[in-house]
């Protein structure tokens, strides 16, 4: 268990071992989550990434992406389309 003291301005210093476990460094943000009366501190980037992963769960199958090569092919096609659009816009 780690201990932190609250300053008069409501600030705390997160102990280094906790920062390491959270994967946060100077300038990073943390999020506080209430769960059954407990407050949990999490790395905000990891929470955002998890939310995105959850939001896209099942989308690959929905659009017919079964293998990694399917994704590579789709990205190449999208880049080709974007280049064509940008080339068309450059002529106007």
C-alpha cells in the first residue's frame, strides 16, 4: 500500500511505484472512476483506447475483414482513393 498526502490546494504526488503500474509519466492524465463506493485511478489513455476497442468490437467481421492481409489491402485501397480525390481537388 502506498500513501500520499493532500496539499491545501487538493493536489497529491502519485508515488513512483503507482505511476509505473499505471504507465503514466509527467504531463499524462489520469481518470478517477467510482466503483461501488471505491475510487479507482486509471491511465486516461488506456481507458480511451479500451473504449475505442470496445466501440469497434465486431466491426472487422461486419465489413468482411478476416485476416491481417484483408486490413492491409483495405488500407492500400483507401489511400489510393484519397490520393485520387486529392489529385482531383488540386486541379480545381
